[in-house]
């Protein structure tokens, strides 16, 4: 598929939450997302990976203004969603939909499938009752569910895979341009995962959709993504084409993540020294100075504590935020010529 220009641009997005100390637990400001910038291009799937607590889901909700980010801008087709409110924000949101992790928790258990899928149309005042019913039947068929069979059912009468298909159908009703998928298959078994992923790809081809695909499963993200972004403790540490990033990761954190993917070969060689991480993840309430990964990084030096690294391009469309990135052959630091991300 030919990829076009940016559909959505996040610029210096910051999201923070104030927590109160309780029972000996320290309170403070949780720096969930810190100065994150990237773009989702028209027609592409951008995968976002990272450990639990790295800020992936918080970033997704900040893009949807639910809640609004503390600072920064989110441009969708040139309009800054952060500055929109009321009907203007609601109108913009119809073009950016979300599929959540828990297929059962994201659906109203008291409603029938037809009501769940029709809900966005009712909320946006789209069409007459008959037109909405035709649209519901159309999107249910598109996700592989017979509207006559599944329309009258409630979520408790569906399997996990069927519930997720209903959630996808609901996201499609308003004909969006971008769908944010937050761990959309993590609660499904492997066979159903494959079916849902194939459905996502089929919809992208047929409808020209773009996806922001969030997951902690690195192998899965490589399978579905055109580009991959790696998050650590609220920061973006590497972003690039999927093949390039998985073949030659530059950031020590990315190297360690890829080394954690289980190998089916029990005699496979162990990872190289750069793949070793020691210690516990720092607290987002009190992150380390400079590079937030430095306290666990085997390549950390004094500069890493004193100066925060910024994203710079080291190969074609491949950016890394590291003072001493890993190279495939020499393992020596790459020259530090800075190039800003487009």
C-alpha cells in the first residue's frame, strides 16, 4: 500500500497525573507521557511497544483528548484537537475511533449488539432510524458477523473474538480514517488473534484505514506494523521502519526488548551483552535525570545523567534518542550528528 503524508501528528505531548501518598507510598506527580512527538501517516500502521507502565495507553487517550494532555498539540488533518471543544471536538473525534483491550468490558452488557453498534450513529445524529439500521447491518457483515444472528444478542452470549468484532464494527460505523488499537488481541487465544489481525489488515486494504497499534507483544507488532515506536517510562526512545528496527535496533532498551522474545530453538545463542538489563524500572514519579533508561543501561556514561538525549536520525527514517547507540557490527557509538525528525 502506498503511504501518503501525515494523518495525525503528536507534538511535544505531555501527560501528568497528581497522586496522593497513602500507606507509606510516596505521592507526587506521575510523569506518564513526557514530550512525545511522532506522526501517523495516511494508510500506515504505526506500532507502539514498551513495558507495562511505559505510557502507551495514556498516550493513546491523550491523543483522543480523554483526558486532554497537560501540554503539547495533537494535529489531525491539520486541526489541533487540543484546542477544540464541544461540537467541533465531537465532529473531529468521529474520524478517530478506538478499539479497547478488553472486548467484554468495552461493551454495555445490557444492550443488544445492534444497539451497541448503532450507538455512535445516534450520538452524532447520523441518518434516520432505517438508515442507521442498514449501516449497522453493513458493518456487522464487514467484520464477519451475520446481523440477523448476532444483532439481537447481548455480549454475554458472544465469545471473546465475537465481542472484539462487535467493538471493531462499532468503531467502523462513522467511517473513521484512523483507529487506535489498545492491546486489541491480548485477551484472545492465538487462533482468534490471527483471525482478528487478518480482519484489521483486510479493513485497512478495503477502507484505506490507518492504525495506531499498541501492544507489548513485539513479535505481533512486527507482523502488523509498517513502522514501530518504542516507549520507555513515558519517553519515545526509538522509531523507525519495522524491518529496520527489528533487524538493527539502535537503542539499548530496544535491543533488550527484542532479546526477550522467546526463541523456538532451545540451542539458540544467548543475547549479546547489550541485551542485558539489571535493576528495577524507575518510578515515573521520580524518573532519573538525563536519559531515563540510564540506571539500567549497560552503555550508560556520565553524559547520560547530565544531558537528556533527543531523537536523531541514524539511518533512513530511523530515529533514536540515545547518546551512545548500539551498532550491529562494531558496537561502537555512532557519530552524533543531529537531524530533526520530520
